[in-house]
C-alpha cells in the first residue's frame, strides 16, 4: 500500500482545508519553526488510530480541534482523511478488492471520534489492524519523530526486536495473534460459563421432574377429593331438601301465628290509643308539676348557696371583729403605758425644777438633765399622739366592719326567710305522684346507680 495524499480540516493549526500530496519517492515538508510541520506528522498518526492525547501534545483528545485565534472563531470538529493506493491488493479483507482506500477520522467536540474506511463506519481496532498488516501504524518506529533516532540507538533489545519485526512485515501477524489469543480466551471463558449453565439447567431439570411427579400425585388426590366432595354435597343436598320441607311446614304454622298475633296487636293498639287519650290530662299536670318542682329546686339551690356565702361572710366578719378588738386592747395598753411614762416624766421634771431652785450651784448640770427630760417628754407626747391616731384608725375600721357585719346578718336573715318561704311553697305543692313520675324516678335511680358504678370502675381503672 502506498500513501497518496493527506487532507486536514480543522486539525490543530489547519483551520481551513489543507491537502498534502505524497508522491512516490521522497516527499518533504519544509518551513520555519512553528509553521505546523509537526502537526502534519501528528495528523498522520492520529488518523492511523493514535489514542494518546499526550502523544498529540494535548491534555485531552479535544485539543486537536482548532481552538480559535484573534481573527478566527474556534471549530467544533476536526477531520483527517488519508488516501491509500491499494493497486497491489495487499489490504486485508474486506478491503482487498478496493483499488483506493480512504481512511478518515472525525472528532466532534465533547462527542468522541468516528472512523470510516471508504465511507463505511468501522471500529478503531479495524483501522489499527489495517495499518498493522502493512507493517506500520500510529506507534510504528517507521514514523520518526524528533529525538527518536537517539532513542533507537539507546533502545532495549526487545524494542529493537519490534523494529525488526515491523521491517520484516510480521508486526501485523503478532497483532492478529494477540487478538486471536484474546478471542480464544474469551471463547474458553464462554465454554466454562456454558458448562456452569448446563449444570444449573440439569439441576433445574431434576427439580422440574420432581415437581412433575408431585403434580401427577396432586392430580390423582384432587380427583379423589372431588369425588368425595360430590358425594358429600349430595348428602348435604338431601338433608337440605328434608330441612326445607320441614321449614316450609313451620313457615305455614308461623304465618297462621303471625295472622293471629296481628289481630291481637291491632286490638292492643286500639286499646293503647284509648289509654293515651285518657293519659293526656295527667301528662299535662305532670309536666306543670315537674316545671314547678324544677323551679323550686333551682331556687332552693340558689338560696342554699346564698346562705352559705352569707354564713361565710358572717364568720369572716366575726373573726375580723375579734382581731380588731385585740388590736384595740393592745393599743389601749400601749396608750396606758405611754400615759404612765408621761406622768413619770412630769414628776421627774417637777423634781428637777425643785432641785434647781434649792441648789443654784448645780444649775448647769440640772439644766442639762432638765433639757434631757424635756426631750424625753416631747418624744413621749409624740408617741402618745401616734398611738392615739392609730387607735382612732382601728376604731374607725372596727366601726366599718361592724356595719358590714350588720349588713351581712341582715342579708343572712333575708336569705333564711326566702329559703323558708320556698320550703313552704314546696310543702304547699303536696306530693305529686303518678305512674309515669314513679317510673321516671325509678329510671333516674337506676341511672344514678349505674353512674356510681361507672365512677367506681373508672377510679379502679385509674388506680390500676
């Protein structure tokens, strides 16, 4: 196979479509540094299946797409097409009969690469095998890059062997051998898996056979059960038929009894209507008496509550009066003590004045004692006045409490009179006793007994 031309579109610095003709013999690309000579070699390796972004001098494979410049926007894809002359028909199947092969690789930003041979989409592996059979490829030593000569000189023996194998045209055989070994290993794995599946299927088949035997046994037992059920149903049907005849006879007897009971019920209903007509006046009287009794009960409860409040107020006022009397007695004792102290001070003051008159030489000392006695007398007078004011306030409060006590006693007497009047009115009503009232009272007592029992049950439950 002979390379004829290389077409680049959007690959690295080749933003516009560029085509490199590769004639027979020696073809060279000449230019200054940075003009893109290395990009031509990288595009050739890229279209031959190179999958290392680092070998393309980039961080990712999308870096081979033109990234834009000052006056040109970036491209969204890149494509390289390599045209190969296959006139000697050395290409592997199914491309042996094609005189010209066009190998293209296109990459869209963020979507990955697509390989095509003569417009038909193929795998990257197919493209790599195509060039491996031709003793070349993306990683072939035949593609000499910068610094590779020194690397070949210092290479290890196994690397030199790879160069010789490629020069001898057996690199493709090694590649296909490796792929065949991988396929063989995958086939062996599949065979092992098939053996496992076969053993699982055999186990499942034995289980299904056992279940089939159980199903046959179940069918036989089910047939016997159905036969026994049919006989049992026939016996039950016969019993039910006999029971139906007996029930029909009982139904006829019941119909006759119902007719007789209906006639008796009609008569009883007529009697009940007559009794209800006779009971209407008694019911009205019972309703009036019940209303009066309810009103009297409410009035009695209200008067009881008022009496209790009045008695409580009287008790409180009695206690307050006793306390005030104790305060008055205490203040009177304090006033008597102050009066006695005042008399004592007056006696001492008279005595001091007499001593001053009898002994003029002790005048300053006695004057000083006189002044002290005067001060004590003034303090005693002030205390007496304060106690008198306190006593007056206590007496005023005692008078007020006495007035409130008199009011409470009057209110209590009024409440007691109202209570006695309500009691007399209740006695004037007399006993109201009717069958309906007696029945209602019985029902009330039963309900109260049930309420007491329910409360006791609740208390027991709460205690538990």
